[in-house]
DNA sequence: CCGATTACTTTAGTAGATCAAGCATTAGTC
DNA sequence: GACTAATGCTTGATCTACTAAAGTAATCGG
């Protein structure tokens, strides 16, 4: 995603800074993934595998078609970062799990993606709480 | 962009809500674009044409390759939403401008993308100012 | 006037995404 | 227990976004 989800008309300052935040976040996420030769989608999926998961569960959680997950998992498998094990309880299903190398890459990604950590770190603990409360309220 | 740029490890609540915000924003942007049969990239580019612009300027502003812009503009042109006029001052360059229909679609997109407006609207004017200040500080 | 740069396009390739169709396997029903 | 329906995933086709490399045309600097 190189093109930002930019504002068409930015009526308020708060909306403008909201956009700046989203844009910066997305770019930083992509850059961190690129450092590890991952696409954003691959980094995202890898990050959801703290416990092994079925393809369908991943598709639902990430809000996309199952066949999309199939492809991303295939590429991660080719990179040696995940495995697709048969589910003993249901032979239709597969359980996706990170390999040790997948764990390592995921950890390095978490280290490389400093954006949220850094941004929050610029605020005092009190300010962090304020921000959390305001954003929760704004999210409804 | 269906897969969110999700957190790998979410150390603080502020980071988690930051992710929720970005995820919700991106999804809402995509959904609003889809309502008008646009892709997010198309809606984004269309939104940057309040004044006519060169291809290179768009590429730089959106942080992607010029050839990418060429293609997106081609599709928008095929949809009748933009024109590519020759630049009288430099016959290498093209000036991209919205057509009347492009203006209309862009306006309807702005109406359809309610996310930022709605989110900010849940806050009082004072809270909006606080949020703006906090996010500016967090963005460094 | 000529070489270098600029502005954009073309071509080729990868990846994300969706839809439709297909194949197993499991679950429900009679 | 067999038949049908639903589930879980894969395959194939098609689109868009994006990048990199190479190409074309026009402008600029000397």
C-alpha cells in the first residue's frame, strides 16, 4: 500500500492529524516488513500465529477471502516461516503454525516496527492514558 | 488492503487502541471507496486533484513510482473521472484534472467516508483539541 | 547543436484480493 | 447406514497495485 488513504476534504484539525497518524503508521508498517523482505500482508499474518490457527479462522479474523489466506500462507511456507499441519480432529482442516525461523522473523519484525512504540513513548504516562481514553471514545 | 497492519506484540493499551484506530480507518476508507466502485488508490488519487497536477507531482506526493500513477490515472481516465491534458509549457508533461463527473464522485466519496468525521464528532470541542495536541506530540 | 536530464510510458513480473468452481470430509437427517 | 447438505480448504481466472528496467520524447545546459 503505497498510496495513503488520504482525506478528500479535511474539515477539522483533528481529522487532519488523524489522517497523518494513519498514513505514518501504515508507511512504517510497510517499511518494517520490507526490512525483513516481507510484504505487509505476510508480516500481518505471521503476527497472528502466536498459537496455531486454521485457515478459516485467519480469513475471518483478517476479514478477507479464504483463498487469499491460502496464497499468503503458501508463500510464507515457501519461505520456511510457517507450516501447514493436518488437523487430527478434522481432516479437511489445516493448522497453520510458525516455524522456529518464523518465530525469529516475527520477533525481528516486532523490533523493527517501532512506530507505535515510539509515538506512544513521546507521551508521559498520564498523556498516554488520556490518548487511550480519547481514542476509545472516538471509536465509539 | 484487506489485511490489517496489526500488532505483533501489543505492549501498552495506547498502542493497542492506536492499532484499532488505524485498522478501522483503513477499512472504512476502503468500504467508502467500494461504495462508489473505486479502489482505495483511485479514491485517494481522485482526492488530490482539487487543482490539476502533473504525474510526477502526484507520484512524489503519494510516495510511489511514477509508472504506478500512470496506470491508476489510466483507469480513472477510462472511468471518465479524470483527463490528462498536455501541459502547454512543457510538452513532456501532462496535467491530470478531474472531470465534472470526477468532481461529483469525489464529492460523494467525501460524503461516504464518514469515519474520521464521526470519530472526531464523538468528542467535545475541548477533547478534539486535546486529541489533536496529543497526536501531534506523539507524531514527533 | 549536442549531451544530459526530466517527464512520462511501456513492459514484465510479483503480490494481494475477490469470485466461482471444485474436492474432500464431516454433519445432519431419514 | 446411506444420502444430502454444509464445511474447510484449494484451484483457476481476473483484477488492481506496485516495482524495476528500459524506452521515448522534450527540455535544458553548455
